[in-house]
C-alpha cells in the first residue's frame, strides 16, 4: 500500500493552554475529559471528530498548569472558542487561556515557556 501524498495529509496545529483554577490540577484524565466535553458541547459530535483532538503525550505540566493539544488547522479557531466558553470543571471555576499556537511542536515546548 502506498503512503499518502503530502497534499492529502491532515495539517495540524499545536495549541498550548494555561489552566487557571483555585486549586492546582494534578489529574490529567479529568482535564482530558473536560476538554473533550467542551468540544462535544460547542462543536457537536461531527465537529469534534473533524477537529481531530489529540493530547500531546508529555504536554501536561503540573508546575506551570499548562497542556498542549493537537488539532486540525481548519478547526483550531473553533477549538479555541469551545475552551474559552468552558467555565466549570467538576463544579469548580476554571479558565482556559490560550498561550500560543504553532505548527511545530518543538516551538511550544522550548520557546513557549514564560
């Protein structure tokens, strides 16, 4: 089977977020469920599937309260909007702040720290 041509591959964007909560998060699974739920609420099932959301393996930083996700380049703005509208996580106030968007993961890991 021949590999896909580069023009047919899905283009991706990496988005780095900071989480603002009263109590720092330590559970990555709860965060992932919240983000997926926000996409389902705002975009619906079809839109969430088109977004192609993936969490970067070592993208969650407990000390800085940041995480990195990978999405489709055409749905990046919709993903940002859906997380901006999410205000509650397990009945606690939460705020997602988009720090930086890039097509190269290494830029977010090295240069995205403030």
